[in-house]
């Protein structure tokens, strides 16, 4: 079917409209806290949707259906661990963040251990977040390739990808630069509502086109084992098992939502610690339902293409869902769905730019220039945000030859999360841990995860659990062996 002029107009109007809406929140930020934490005046339900939008990105929208299409619902086991991890964060880490005027997660490390370890954890965040976000931003190019391929025939693959990534990057930077966290969160609410609502439409389209409707589609998917959720295999090389989901998923979420500035910054924007806890826990429920929805789309796509075989094999499963939208969803709605998928990328990119900029200024510049004015710091925050936007575009282009985008993104983040989470747990759970001991533990944890990633077949779902346990154990023993003054807080 392809995109019509109406679809293209809808895409353009939607993206422009969201950008203008976000730009509405410009001005009024007199301090770093107001710019990066939205004056601590965001209601819990908005933070809930913003957390989901920030961690979802285009990866979930296009890649998770591909997982179910190719395999089954076993990815959902990770979401069970995600719920457990959120409970751990709300009990162990969140109370620490609300003790004092914190803007970034790594200020907690500085308060507990010292500036050296604070800089190390913040630096690791900057490096890994930039790499992981590059993979997420690249997903935009995959959507553009499918949606606008007919209009970009005169361009090379590189030129097409660069144009797609740059357009979304510029639009996102436009409102995020001016409106800070307030603009990011409220545009997230729109993005999240639109793309989840829109994701339901393809299911009805499939059920309408497949002879026999839901009953026939469900039977085909069920016979192929697409609805299988639990895998009790005890194998560290299998990506999605009950054990890697519950244990690995819990550790992964404890790290991503308890130590990663991208999510912590949203939690710190809440009106109170209690509202932050509600937002965090409710986001876990929404994520579980959202994963279920996108996996269901993948199963329905499997039934559809069993009935109507594609003209040619898909080069990668990440393109199956966008290809279906462009070819079979009615005009008008097709344009809205493509726009919503691109909006998901804008949401995640906005979150990344805010977190990268806040960490750069608060954890590095403000320490080097403690006497600088708030006005100067806000000006430099905007410059840092623009600089990071350029870096993410470059990283996205470098990610063009990766595998399944959601798994590549999670793998990159998981390598660093183990060491970082281990340090946070050392600081919160042990008063005997020292900065030097924690650094030794972190180096060992990072080394272990790098070795697992580069030289073994161990699944990324285990990286955080194994890395954080190594960091905590070595860091605790090293702290006892290497005597040093321990900070209390």
C-alpha cells in the first residue's frame, strides 16, 4: 500500500506539533534544579508515563514484536524481574536520593565515598549511555527506511540514515534545549499515550484480514508455540529463561532505575518521595502490559504472514512491524502510527539528552567551577545538551551494522551496570566499605562483564547480576584489607 500524501502530512504535522508543544515550556528556569528537575512539581502519573516512555524508545515498538514473530513470549520473563527490581529500588535506593538536595544519582556516591568515585561512576554513565542511546537512535533509521524508502531512492544508505536521525535529533533538541525536564516529561506523556493507543490498531487490522479472525490467528500462533512464556532451562547462554528473567531482570532494573541518571532524574522530579515510589512501581505494571501488547502484535504478525506470505524474506526482524504498518494499515492511521514510532524515539532521546547534560554539568563542571553562577551553569547545560546530541547522532551511525537493536542496546548497558550497581549497593548497605575498596571492586566487576561479553556465550541478561555481585564482594573484602577513612551520611 505504501504511504500516501495524507500519511506524510500527518507525520509532519504530528512531529511539528509535538515540538511546538514541548517548546511551550521554555523559560522560567533560574536554577539547575528547576531546569533538570522541573521544580520538583511533576505529578506521579506523569512521571509514570515518562519513565515508561524513556525506557521504551523505538526499540520496543519495532524490535519486541520481532522477537515474538521469530520466537515466542519468553522475553516477558524479563518484565517479571523488572517488577521485582523496582521494589528493590523503592526500598533500598530511593530513600537515599531524597536525603538532601540531589540533582544526579552520582552525587549520592560523592556524598558517601568521595569525588573520585563519583567522577568514575558518572564517567561510566556518560560513556555507556551515549553508546546505548546510539543504538536506540539508530532504530529511527530502520523506520524511515521502511516508511519513506520510495521517497529516498536517490540517496545512499548512509545519506538516508543520516537524514532520518538528524531530523528527529534536531526536533527533539529544539524543545528539550529550551524546556529542560519539564518539556521532556510532558511531551513523554503525549508520546506514550499515542504510540500505545496506536499499537492496538494493527491487531484489529490483522484480525480483520485473517480469515477466521482471532480464533484462527490465535490457533496458528499457538500451534507454533508463540505464546510460550516460561523457559525453566538452567543455562547461562540462553537469553530468556525464568531464572535470567527473574534474577537477571531484577538486577538489571535495580541498576537502570536505581543508578542510571536517565530514570533517577525523573524520580527526583516528583513532588515527594512517596509520589516517586508510586510512579516507579506503577511504571513496572505499565511496562509489563506494554511488553505483552507488543509481543501479541508479533504473534499476530506471525499468523498473518502464515496466511499471506511476504513477497521476500525479511532481512531483519526489526523491520517486520514497520513494514506491515506501511503496507497494510489504512491511510491516515498508517501515518499516525509511523509518527508515533518516531515520537517514541524523540521521547527516549530527550531523556538521554537531559541526563547526559545534567551529569556533565553537575558532576563535572560544577565541581571544577564551584563559584560559577546558576545562570552560567544553565547556559552551559544547553551547550552540553547540543554537544551530546551531535555525539548521539555519530553513535547512531556507528550502530548501523549491529544485530537486533533491542538486544544490542541492552547488552551495552548491562556491561557497565554491574559494576555501577555494586558500588551503589556497597555505599548503601555497608558502612565499612571505602572509596578505594569500592573502586577495586568496580574494576573487577567491569572486567568480569567485559570478559563475559567478549569471550563467552553468557547471555546479557546475566551481566548485571554477576558484575554487581563481583563488585560488592571484592569491594567489601578490599575495603577491609585496605584501611581508609569511611564517610558516613
